[in-house]
């Protein structure tokens, strides 16, 4: 009996150690991606000019938007969460080269329900980065939702580029909604009118979407170099 108890305790310890090692590995990978993203951003900033057009999808409170705007490029920032958009409005009220859009981006126009983290009321600034229009995420309140406008991003890109204008940079960090968008953009070859697209993908938050994310990554990596489409933004 004692041997069985010891074996069970050892198994529990091993499981806990494996979980901790897995957590440390994910943290290390995130840190590496963050460092790579910082270097990539420096390269992006060096290439942007006031004549360039930039799209920031998932602007949150405007940290990246502000960095991009300082290059003089024409920046369109998209953010659906009213809390964040209020801060964006204040932050860029005097920025002539920043256009703010209080919308979620997707593959169609309409309205959609925005869901926030379940601790949003306690820490709105920190929790706002988790706001999403995709159900099934971890620690997301799917009951108390907010109706927001949904804008067709591929149509917006088509409109901006129909006269031959190139979009210099597209950044996408939209908490799972990037999957359908990136799939459509790949099929329609829309990446080809954008000098560089970067996206943070969120398959770790949406288990049921992981197979589609894996296929998307494989398809994109087979067709484009990471200097054209980078799905490991952070």
C-alpha cells in the first residue's frame, strides 16, 4: 500500500514538474519572439516614409500605433473595444496622419459581439488586450458582451490598393479573429499588395482552431518568406 502511495506521489510530482517545464518553455519562446519582434519593428520603422500607408489591426491603446505614426506614415488604426478606443481618441486627437476606426476587422461588414476577459472590471488596462470576437477563449466572459461594428478588411484593402497603391505594413493582433482573415487573404493573394504583413496568432487560446492554424502556417510558409508574411509577430 505504501509503495502505491509513493508511486502516486512520484507521478504527481513528475506531472507538476513537466507542467512547470512546459510553462518555462512557452515563456522562453514568447521572450524570443518578443526580441525578434523588436528587431523586426526597428527594421520596419527604418523603411517607412510619410508617403507610406500602414494598417494597425488590434490597436488596443495605441502603443504600436504611436511608434508607426512617428515615422510620418499614414496610419489607419482599428480597435473595437470602447474602452481602448476612448484612449486612442485622446492619444491621437492632434495626429493628422492617424485615422481611427472603432470597428472589429473581419471578412464581412455588419455587427458582432465583443467579449472581454472575465477580470476586465478589476484591471481594464491589462485585460483589454484579451478582448475578442471569437468564442471559446480561456477566461473570457461570453455572457456580458458588447455589440460592435464589424468591417470587411479585405474590401478595405482592395479599395486602398485598386489604383496601384501599395500598403507598406499591416500589423494584426486580434485575438483569434486573425485566422479567417489570413486564410481569405492568402486565397485571394492579397498579401502581394502589402510590403510586409505581421500577425500574432492565438492558437494556444483556441484549441479547436489549432488544426486550421497549422494548415495556414504551412501554406503561408510554403508561399511567402517571413520578410513578406510573418505569423510570429510576438
